[in-house]
C-alpha cells in the first residue's frame, strides 16, 4: 500500500474538536483523518501498514505499534471510565466522544441535509453517500467501498486470508467481529450483560437486547409489506418468507427508550457491562 502526504488549505476542516482553531492541513489519503503536523501524520500511517506484532494478553487483540497497544490497555482498566454506564475507553478523547451517547450531543452537521453526527468520522462517511464517493476499489473485481476497512475485509474473500487465529483451538477467522464472537460463545462462560428487569445475564448485548423487548413489549422489526411488527429479527424473517415469499429487508421503527436503559445510536439497546 502506498501513501501520499496531501496538504490542503481548507477553512472548513473537520476535526474532533469543533471549537479548536488549530489548522490541520496534513490529510491521510487512506482514511481522510487530518493532522496538525507532518510528524503526527507519519505516525498515524503506521496503522494502515505492516503486521500486528503487539498482542494484548487480556483479550488477544493485536496492534501494529506499542503505542496503540498501550492505549488499548486502558479499556481493561478504570482510568477513562464512563460514570454513566461503566464503559472504559482508550483515552480521554474516546471517553469524550462516548459521553455524547448519554448527553445526545451531536456537534457535526451535514451542510446538505442538516443531519447531525457524534463524530467527524461519521460526518465524513455520510457525505460520501451524498456525492456517491467510493474511493476504495478492489484490485481484483473493481468493487468499490466507502471505507478502507470494508475493502480490507472484502479482499479476504479473494485471498482466503484468515488472520485472526484462536489460541485455544485451531479455528481462524477472516474478521475480528467473528473472532470475538467465537471466543465469547465457545471459550468463555462470562455473561457481562445483565437485564435490569429480571437480572438474567447474557453473553452479548444483542441477546440482551432481544430479551429486554420481552419486558417492554417493544416490537422494533416492522414488515415493509404489511402492518405486522415483531420483537426479534428471526421472527420477521420467518414472516416474510411465509406470508410474502420475500427475503428480509430490515426496517427499524423508532421507539422511545424504555426507562432504566441507555439507548445508543448504533444499537437499539445499550446496557452497561459490569
């Protein structure tokens, strides 16, 4: 992978500091992140290249630099801990962004549709939908992607690469999410997500989310072809095949959050992990 140091003069630079007047002219051409100095950009580029040699001995995640591993270790401690839900973050910047979930603050606004976002990265990706920009192209099949991470995962379809290896068995995985899910469900009895209504505990927030709906009577999965709504995605899938002979297309209807729960942007339910 080759890199270009791109310098742009732009009065509308997007940063994670909406009130920060520092110019950030150094642009990473891989992920569009901006930096104040060439040195900061150079260090940042390390995350896009090379092997991940630094291993976390607590969760087996790998990193390309010692610095990023050190930052990651904070998620296993309490230095940057959210007082609202108990989540531990890598650093103060990540904690500040996380707190916006609870406060509802969205400081980054799209100038096209006025939609607001929690982070500048979300706004950058959103803008690409407006202009149809997909800068990351697969060299094998020419399929284009909005994010570099999506391209990396796609390329493994062609190469068959499975870089995530389980240290407790012989299984390997092509993406990190499948690897983490495997460790949770196969090698761990830990159930960190507990229901605040019944006290029942679950391995994943997704399983907890489906369970909580049984207490709230919420049915967030709605059928696009009729007025039926369902508590679980699997129920919607079966309904579509049986009643409409269709494959499912999920439409999440808006639901106000039930009391005693913290609702996130990306998940319908976010429950503090103990």
